[in-house]
């Protein structure tokens, strides 16, 4: 992990220098490492919950959004791995 942080810090310094700012310029926006969260699509909510929650032991982090046209979405977590799953009607 420390290698990733040092690579990001170097990239931030290089960016500042390339854009005419000093490496210690306090007005530059810092780079922030953001985790990628996959979005998986499910058509059968009961089967998806059985697989992810019961079999793989994911826990629901937040129950999510509900929309009449595109179904719902929730975020689940297992240790430090997060994923979103969307539920929609099966296409005809």
C-alpha cells in the first residue's frame, strides 16, 4: 500500500510542476485515491440475495434506491470489498 501512496504523491508533484505550480503549492487540489465499486445487475432479487447475502455472506450496507422504471439498487459489503447490485424486471 505504501508503494501506491508514494506513486500517487509523485504523480501529484509532477502534475504541480508541469502546470507551473511548486511542489508545495497549497492552492493545488490534492489527488485522492478512490476505490472502484462494481455495479452488478440482477433480474431475480430473491436469488441474488440468496447468493450474495446467504452463500457469500455479504452484508447490506445500505438498502438503496427504488425507482418504478428501473427497479432498485443496494450496496453490499464483505470485509473491505463493496459492490452495488441493481434489481430490474427481466426483459421480455
